[in-house]
């Protein structure tokens, strides 16, 4: 991921849910099904037999894909 501001990182943490290829939330998702390994939510899935979280897209809390969880947050290029 390109360098982003702390404000953008916070937007991802609070609005950006992350979908695993197994179909369950993981990564920094607040209600993720993946255990922590190396980082929060990057281990095995507690809802299926997935052994390792693999990010596929950002989504909303219901798992529906979102184009960009940073919508409405200024891009790093705009700040320069």
C-alpha cells in the first residue's frame, strides 16, 4: 500500500472491513473471524477451515465490496 496519512489509516481502521478469500471478514475488521497471527486478524479462520487470511477486497460490515474505504478522505497527493 502506498504511503498514507494517519487520518487515512484511521479511516481504514474504522470504516474499512476486509474480506478474506474464504468469504469471512479478517484483517483489521472489527468483527473479523480470523485469529491473530503476525498481525490482528491474519491467522486461521474460526468459521471455516481456512488456515491463513488472504485479503481480497475492502467491504462494508455486511461483506459487500466497497471501492475505496477512504472516500471522502483527502488523498496523500492532495496534501502535498
